C-alpha cells in the first residue's frame, strides 16, 4: 500500500507469454516450408517462448531428424538437422557472430522475431506478436487512481519495438528494452532507493 513505483516484467506478466507466428520473410534460395520444417524440428529442443510458437505454426509440416541441438542464453539455438547446420537466434546476436548476414536482414518491424541461418547462409526471419493480457490497461490505470502509484515501468530483455508496443497498449509511463537480468536487478535497486518500489514478474528469472 506504500508503493509509489511499480516495475513490470513483460512476457507472462503483462502478456500471455504465448507469442504467435504472424509473418515470415524467406531469403532467395530457400522455401517457406523448408525453413519452417528445419526451424520447427530443432525448436522442439528449446524452452524459449518463441520455440513453442514455431512448433505450433508448423503442425502439418513433416519434421526432420535433429542430430544435435544446444541452446545458450542470449545466443540462440544451434545444431544439425539432417546434415545441415542450423542457427536460430536474434538480430543482436547475428550482428556479433555473422555481420555479413546481419546486413541482409529485412528492416526491423514491430513485434518479436528470430533469424534462421542454415549452412552459414541467411535463410529467413520469423516474426511474432505477444499480445497483452485482457484487462492489463485497466489494471495500470487502477494503480494510479486508487493506490497512489506515481510511476509505472516496463523492463524486458526483448527488443525495443515490442517493448514500446506493449507499454503503449497498456499505458505504462516508461519502457526499457534489451535489458539483461543483471541490469534489471540494478534498475530495481536504483528505483528502490528513490521511492517504495514493487517489481512484478512471473518466473524464476524474475525471482
């Protein structure tokens, strides 16, 4: 009841945490079904929310044999699918590991995305959207009207376009994107020094 600043996590807290595939951008030399089959096959070995969205989207497309798969936080999912080397990751990671491929990517759009690299060649970009929970905007307004909350912030590891989209949809005062877990902790500590602060999240990482 004394809180004046409320900081929210994004995925699973203000959203349903269930992104859906909304569009695909496929590079020349590849087909949509080929990219989805390879990506869907290796994403079965990932716990990332986008992996679930991909596997739901490829229902009906025959899966392929995955010979190896590994996932490192922040670096994406990589492995071998029927003798083809596969990397599924984000735009930022691609810029560091494959600058030549990064130059081939389509312009950033709103929402979430993952980049697919097959045999060291850009294969395609998959775009997703994670919609806000029903009633999220009403909740944010209620906090300021009835409970004296002065500032509401959103901090997320997702990219700016998706974070800003959600903040605008639900009426938050500030949005901070591409924030690492360590940076989130530092922000919460800094805000707590300024005013009574509550952080709201839904998972082990948030805890």
